[in-house]
């Protein structure tokens, strides 16, 4: 789902798009994974670069969506 990092660690603040760790294909797979794993829906209108800047931002978004669903 995520491009090879060459052994470099990925933490909460690692830039995913700018760092080249996510491309368009892996981004689509990540969205599908998040929707299935956390039983949320990510509307196409919310799929933008800012949402996938880092694991921390993605985690925050998923938490908010899951809380709204509950």
C-alpha cells in the first residue's frame, strides 16, 4: 500500500505525498483500506492532498469519522 521507504522509519509526521511514499494508486488503496477497516466512508470531495500529508493527519481524520459514525 505504501511505497518502499528504503528502510527509513515512518512516524506520525512523515510526509507521505511530498516524500513520495504515496502515489495515486497507493492512495486509492489506502482510502479503500481505511473505509473497510474502520467502517467509514471517505467522500470523493474529501480526498485531497491535505488529508494525506502525514499519518497523524490521516489518523485524526479517521478518528473523527469513526466518532461521527458511533
